[in-house]
């Protein structure tokens, strides 16, 4: 998943983010509503964790602006200490997809986020970066209309990078997506998979999408459109 956490409690945001990153996800953070609105408007997140009480712009206003003004349909999980029926209804009325009250269980929160992402991806099932298209239901990848054949590992890496695009995905995050909690001691194994993936999705085409950010990780993006 590529998620945005909009939460002004730094410790809580860090706890959620670290839990997700340990499972191979990519996380961005915003500590106020205006920053969260900007990030949600310019990036393609899989899901948002949105606190109701925020400085600058509250969560209800942010959610409403995304839905009505920007036409953004990213799944939104509202996170708040308020637990009245009126508060929950207000959240859903402004466009939230789920509602969790504090305190909460991190495993439950994570499962709710995964469920929101599954439902959203099931609606279209397509990831697109430039002329590269990945049908996550059939596992068919095409670029410029040409079908590409990838290994299972290549598919996992490609999906991770496409969901995060145009953001950088750290090397450790890619390794967790491939090998879970038991990555190899050397980065050479991952570099081999990246080299193979690049040869399939980039080498036959004039525009290169897969970039290595040395010392940090990898990104998949059409830089001409950024």
C-alpha cells in the first residue's frame, strides 16, 4: 500500500506508519489539514488515514474538499477520539469510507486499511504509469499495448512501485515485499531482480520509467509529466 497519514499527534502517526512500513508499505505524513490536502491532491495514494481534529483544516473539511472540489475517490479511514453517532454520520456524509475511534488496535486498523484498498482496487483493478498498465486481477502487464511477461517476483516489485508512483520506495521496503522478514544479506539479489524488471518494462521502449535513487531505493515514474 501507499498511504498518507494525516495526524497531528506525531507519536501516534509514527506508530501507525512504522507498523505499516514493517509490512512493506510506503507511508507519507502530514501534521495538519492543509498539508494533507496538498499531498492527497498531488499523489496517488491507495488509502488515507485522516484524523478528525487537525490544525489548519479539520478532517471533515479536508475530506469534503477532496471529494467535492478535487473529485478524489481515494479510500479514507477517519481516525478520531469522538465516538458519538452524530460524529460518525458526519464523517460518512463528507465522504469517509470507514471510521475508527481512539484508542484502537494496530492490527485491526491495518486490516481495515487493507480491506479498503482491496475494495477500491477491485473496482478498477488497473494500475497505470505512463503507457505501462498492470491489471492486478489477471496479472497481465502491457506497455504501449504490448503484453509483457514477468516473473512472480517481478510482478510483486512492479505492483509496489506502481502503487507508490511517483514516490521513491526504499530498498528495505522492496526487500520486505519480496522476501518478507527474511531478506538476503546482500543487496545483490534485489539488484538482480530490478535489472531483470528494467530489461522487460524499459529496455524495448524509448522512455525509461524505472529509476534507481542511489543509496535510497527505486521509483517508477514518467518524469516528463511530473
